[in-house]
C-alpha cells in the first residue's frame, strides 16, 4: 500500500512538473513575442523608437498641447452627429496648414510603426502581401503618367517619401515631393540618403495650395491620398496644372464619400465625422466634386473611377481589411487586439511618465478612426482611392 502511494505521488509530481515546464515555456514564448512586438520593428525601432524619438518636431512636454490644438479644429463631439463638427469646417479650411501640421507631427511615428513608410491603402488580391499591394498601386500611377529615366515628377503631399522612393526605383524618374511637415521632410530626406536615392528623390517644404516651383517644371505629377487635406480642391489642382509642362499628366487617388453615403443617416454621418477627425480632413468630398475641381483647374479628364470598385468581388481582399492586420509578427500590430495592446502599453507608459503626456490620446484617436474606416469601407460609403487621370492640354 505504501509503495503504491509513493509511486502515485512520484507520478503526480512528474506529471505536474511537465505541466509547469510547459506553462513556463508558453509564458516565455508569449513574453518574447510581445517584447519583439514592442521593440523590434523595421520602422522607427518599434514602440520604443516612437517614445524615444529624438528627431520629433514636437517636444515631449508639448504633445498634449499639440493634441489639444488639433482637437480644436473639430470640437469634442465628433462621431455624434453634433452640429459642432460641421460648424468647424470653415476653421479647418482656413487653418488647414496648422491642422495638417498638428496632425502629422502627432501621428507620423505611429503611422510608420503600424504601416511602414507608404501611408495609403490599395486593392489587394488573395495571396498578395500588404506591402506588395501598396507598391502595385503606386506603379500603376507611375505607368499612367508615363514616368521614365528622362522625366521629373511631382509627388503632391508626399508623406515621408515611401511611394516616391518606390516609384523612382520602378521608373527611373527623378521625383520631387511637396510637403508642409518639417518633421516628415526631415525623416524622408534622411531615408533617401540611407537607401542611396537622394540623387533622384527630394522632399521640399511646399504648400500644395501655393507651390514655390516655376511654371511648367514637371513632366508629370501624382497625388496619393493627399489632396483630401486640401481646403479647396480646385486650388491645389490649379497649382499642379501650373507647374506641369503642356502635355503633362496628373494621376490622383483621393478620399471621397460614395453615392451610398446618406447624409440623413446618423450612422453614416458619425462614420464620416470619425474619418475626418481621425485623419486631418476638412471634409470628405464626392467623386463629382473632385472631377469638377480638376476640370475647373484646366485639366482634361482622361479617365476616372473608384480604384477600389472591385472591393467585394471574388479574389479580392478589401482595402479596409488591412486595418484588421494579420496574426503574424509583422501584421499583429494592425489587428484590433494588436491596436488594443499598443493602446494599453502607451497608456501605462504615459502613466509611468515614460511616454509623453497626450500620447495615449493620439493612439486612441488612431484606433477609433481605424474602426470608422473599416465600417465606412464595409458599408461602401467611402473609398480612399477615387482615381482620376488628367492631362494639361498642349
């Protein structure tokens, strides 16, 4: 009897020892995953890179103030259908430079952390990697405006220059990017040098409503989800028209509300407001308004349509699914759980005074607008890729 009890105890201890070892191994693996998730990222050195970024234009003690200034362009009741949001449209239009600079000073590092250096969406085929789909959308524009080794193109609202570098590699063209964000210009030009493209790619300080370039400077121009920030689309298109050579082509992806958007539907209005406040937009236009503005600027329209028109057809991955990410090391940060993890981490680090005060608000803003964009895409009431190709007459 005693011998049986001893054997039973030994067996129990051996079994639970294996269980304890297994649980420890799982815990170590999970901890390792999240440590890698926080620290190891190809863009900006991961979350620690964001929080310890010495290049940021906004000093850590001013993040909260910068956020409050940005929020003042929208009010505090966006996503509710409250009249305040739309009453502030004129302020956003009049002070668009301040609003856009506030926005990108706050979000650029988060964008790179979660998205890479190409801040836009794209249609994606089943089996196609996320970054591949972004490059394909960029190459499409490059091909449509006829870029090659002998051309010089303008990137209108170029971000940190990811598309510019891809297009320069693809076409051989020289590309100049117009940007009003000092921080993005600094980051972009630094990266141009790092990848040995500074002889072909340059970001310059330029308001696209009042470009500093001379008339008829560029062979072609493109804008990737950038003119949605403009207070007056005919104004920005007129400036592009002016700096293009006769016969030069202009290709655009722009954010719009589709004909499925219903201004009397409170859910639709709340989604639109959330997209606007979460992305630094004065107001989302319609396709008709975009095309009419290009014609008013003097362009002849060659073609125009929603580049995401096949979004729900077989073989396609909807553009908004990129906001859902994937359960891989690189894709996890874009999933909803991944974004929640980032939010919790930022909130904790802010409470510990490691992250600047206000950082958690920026993270929460981007998490909320990711959900708005997902729903807007799912309902097909907005698209980030309304495409048109236009030409400046000879």
